[in-house]
């Protein structure tokens, strides 16, 4: 989720920096990287060079280099850039879909269907992200029936094999995660589910564990936990990939990711951006080999 | 846990500010407040005015005003200050006990036994905090048998009715929380357990949910999430009380705490300290009444 992080940064990284980050993330063992987004350069100037990043980066065998694709025009660019996977996006909330994508959910589903057909013809993988799966910043609660309707239609009408349930504005909590994931698993047999959490209210990793208990094994993170919404000061970004990998590894879920490499890449990103990031394990070190911390004051 | 937060701050708040914070915390509905610590003013100058804070604050009926007490001298001060509860502290790790309290665990247990007797004679409640219950910054893993030994001895030898298992350096993770809590519950029938987490590696609230699943309903937090270890740069403090209350409330566990009041008090603390704090809900607002956040960039 390099894409979700960088699109919210004031400082625009050079294409070379972005390529360096993608290559380092792939080298750390991550198997799916959302490299960029094929969106309007006017809307998201931070990602205007998506085509150049895909063209310039050296690809590792076995790594899926994905891109967010909001419409048919983006799909054409994604095909030209030889993205491995198009992440097609719509929202479970009508208000949010209109604010974010400037169209109705119905129009988004139609666009996703056409984009998926285009991807199929090009031999490209597709997945979908369903924004506001745990609440909407405009509408509040999104009824479970709405989530199920749009997941079913993404699977049945648009032929999408994999859906990421996105907690766009950080409204998920563990019991809700279990409820939503369980009902989607029941309603959409054969679907591959991923979970995309923001740590807006501190619950990001708690929600990951709820997802794990529900059988989900795919989670999005952002390098160093960057991101957030430019219109909600103080809101935080995706969960930090290093914190996620650390949490999974200590809990006995091997990830195949080199945590130390990920931490070093996160620190490089901090230098590129010129500010601190929310990543915690980057600061504290891993659980058993972190810096020794003598407590000289009697503390509980 | 005003104590655990303030003892790690560079800026020393005035006694008046501390009294204001304690009174506002009590007014928000918190039922137990660790006001300060009766420790050496040389070791922890931030809390040198513990006696004056207890003397100056207006007490609310029903609220337990606790203090950390590391030794007999501290116990005498706690009795004189009319603290409602003495939080007696030792570590499950020998190295950490010696570093933090300058004595062996055996000597600490003896001191706790004597302090508890003194408290009993004064009609004061006692509890104990067992540091390093989920790992030690010096020794790494602390064997489960060590945790059980010291919990049993606190209960049986020192007559302590309530133990807070403390994740002193942020090494807990959900599966370990369930394992440790379950084994202590089995070994120490009748004990009241509390959990004290630091968010050092982002797992604070995830660990709270693991504790809840194990039947624990008492959790420590620090106002605005302040704290951390002065000797581990970047390490973070206790979990933020407002984030904790928010997580519990949205999950259907009523706390009796006025979250808005807590958030306002947290922001006042930020002003007093002159820096931002790790509290998340303070920035983002509560899940369903936070600021509306339009996403103009297509985002998952």
C-alpha cells in the first residue's frame, strides 16, 4: 500500500525514490505491493508518475505489483503499464462513493465490470476494494445488508475473485470485523477476502486479530504507517506494515517478510518525507531484540 | 495512571495542575486513579509533590485515589496522605526488580508483606503491580512459572487481593495475554486481576481485547497515552485512556466514563505539557460523531 500512504503526503517523492521503495519492499519479502494508482494526475498529483514507476522498476518473480484503478481510463493505463493486478474500487456507502469517485455505486459496479473484462482480455488479475465496509464518514453505520449486496454483486455480476473490505475512516472494531467478515464469508462462497484497516482510533492491530480469528490471512499495511485523510487533520494512515508483520510473527503466524529490512526501508521513507511516522516497531525494535531499556524509576 | 505518564515527562507540572487533572479525571467517571507515587523525590522529581497533591485535591465519593508505593518509607507517606489504595510494586524478573527497585525480588516481597500489614492497620486497600509479566527488557521471555510463583506468593504470603499484570516494556501480544491470564486465574483462585499495557509495539488495544476474552475487566490507561521510558527513545506510554474507553464502549462494554470529558482533559494535558500526545480518539473523534472526512482522492 505504497499508494495509500504516498497519496496523502505533502511532499511528492521523485519517481526514482518511489522505484527504490517498491524494489526494497519486494526485496523484504512482501508478495503483493500496491505500487501506485492510475487516477487523474490533477486529483492526486503525488501519484501522477504511476506509469513511469511501473516502467522503471525492476520486478521480482513471484511478487504481485498491483495498482488502484478507479475507472476505464485507469484500466487502459494499467494494462499499458503491465500492472500484475488491478485493484478496482467502489464504496459500500452511496455518499462516500459519490464523494470519492464522483459517480453512483451502480455506475461504479458497471465500470468495475467493464474494467474487469478489459483486465481479463489482457491476462491481468483483478481484485476489488470495498470502501466503508465498517462505517462511513458521511452516513455513519453502513448496514450489513449493504455490504453483502455489493460483495455479492462484485463476485457474481463483475466476476471479482478477491475483495478487500476497507475500513476507510477507521471505524472498525473487533466485534464488527468478525460480524462483517463472517456474513460475507457465508454469502460469498469461494471469495478471497482481505482486510484493510486504518489505525485512526488505535484499533488497527486489534482488528487484524479479529480478522485472523475469522480466518482471514490477507491484510493491507502501509510502509511506516503513513497516510491518513488530507481533510481530517490528525487522522492516521493504514496500519504500519512493520507493526503488522511483527504482530503476526510474534503471534506465530509466519509472514515470510524480513522485518529488519522492512524497518530500515521505513526509516529511509521517513528521511525521504522529512518527518516522523506512526510506525511503532521502527522506534521500539522487535519484542525480543529491541534496545535494552533500564527503568530507573520504580514503575509498574 | 496519571503517575505512570507524568513520571516520564521532561516538563514538571505544578501541583495545582496535577490537582486539576486528578479532579477532572474523577469528574469524567473514572473509578480508580493512580494519583502519584510515594517514591524518592531525587529518583522521580516529577512526582516529588505527591503528598501535596493528595492533600490539595477534592475527593469524590466512590473514587479510589491510589498511589504507587515501592517501599515502607513510601507506605508511611501514603498513610499520612490518606491514599485510598497502595499499589505495591515488584517485578517478575530478577534483573528488572534490581534495576527498578534496587533490591532482590525476595526483598521486594518481604517489603510488600510489611507494607500490606501497615496498610491493613491503617484501613487502606492494597493491590500489587507485577512488572515484566509478559517479558523483560533485560532477560527477554519471563517463564510462565515465574509469573505464577510471584502471583501466588503475593496472594498467599503477602495477602494481596488484586494484582495488575504489567507489560512494562510493551512485549505482550494477544496469545501470550490469554496464556498468562489463564494460568494465573487457575493458580490464584479468588484473585482480582487487572492488566497494564504499554503501546510500545502497537499492540496495546489488541491485548485489551485478549484480556477481555479471558474475563479481565480492569485495565490501566494513561491520560492522552503519555509516558514511556526515559531510557528508550521512541518507546510509547501506557495505552491512552480515551482510546481504551472508546474501544470498550463501541464494543459493547459500558465504562461509565464520559468520553468527551476525558478527551477535553487530554487536550488540556497536551497544552500543559506543550507537546502532542499519542491519543488517537482525541484527534479523530469518536467513531460515529467525529468530524466528517470527505475523501477526494479515490482511496480504498
